[in-house]
C-alpha cells in the first residue's frame, strides 16, 4: 500500500483507487454512503461541504456500486416532502452535484471504463463480477440446504469452496465472498437472516415519513450490505443496532 496523505492506494496496480483505512475501496464507499445518509436524513442542518467531500471521496474509489447507491440516495432525498427553503436549496445542490458527476464521467472515457466496465456484457468473467455473482447464488444454495440453522461459522469456508465448485466449476476461497446478507442466511440460518432484514428495514423506516424515501433507502441498504461481507465490522453492527432505536433518541 502507498499512503499518499489524502488517500491510501494499492501498490503496483493499473488503477489508483482510494481505500482509506479499509481493506479495499468497496468497503470505504459503504461508510461514505452511510455518512451521506446520516448527513441528509438525520441532521437538522445539512453541511453541503461535507456532502461535497464525501462525493469526491466516492469518486476516488472508482467503485461501480458506490455510484449506483449514491444516485439512489440522492433520488430518495428528492422525494422528501419538506418544502422549506433550506431543503429546496439542498435538493438543487444535489441535482447540480449529480449532473456534474455524470458530465465528468462521460467526458473522460478512462474514468467511465474504470467505473462501469465491470458490468458490461463482455465482462461477466471479471473477478469482481464473478465474486459478486457466486456470493449470491452459492450462499443461497447453501442456505436452501441448511435453512434452519445454517452451516455454521466453522464449516463455512469449506462449504463456500464446495458450493462455488458446483456452481462455476472453480473452488473459490471464502475471501471472494462479498455479500453480508446472503452470508448471514447461509451461515446462521433463517432466523438471523430475517433479523438482519428487519434491522435494515427499521433503519430505512426511521429516515423519513415518506414511503418512497423509505423504500429507496431500504434498497440502498440492501445494495450496501450486498457489496461486502461486514459480519465482523463493529461499526456496521453498531449502525444496525442503532437503526432499531427510537428516532426520538438519535438527534445528531
């Protein structure tokens, strides 16, 4: 790794992607998007400078999922029903920021390829795309075979290798797993899987009184928790538990 002061990047790779203090850009972008959710939906006075810095940091990760979830968060905020001047100014700021981001991406083909080339039809064999695919289907197949209590933590690494071998013909290391939600179902079974969904829904529910906002942010949380395995992240666990508290107790 190289510490460049404003970012931390992998050494010896073709693309320079900001990982910050995390193990890879996909983890960093999760907490950046969570920070934007907190800024937009839980603070009485939104700091536009913070939002701008978070967006720039998301750009520096060059994560495909980061841009998709960021767009969904911005769209969710546009559905908020508050019509005071401050909120309208924030909505205008988000629209301008989003348009600027699209213009920058479309203006530089290299940037566009770095962000979106992984989801093209000719890139289904890309390591990132393959890992995300097997993280869904291998874990779900595992869950269907052990739906009550899961395979257990101790057996999971070997089971992941076996199920990926059956699925794609390659025994993949558990380090390729990138999905928290399907992993919880596979490892712990249906009760903990449903509990995780309940936590995510509770967190989305407390962001706004608007049904559309809640739905958008619930989908955002599903996307974020499907991008990396966060089972051992204390920050993630705290965030989920905090999501189950009363909204009256969480003024920022």
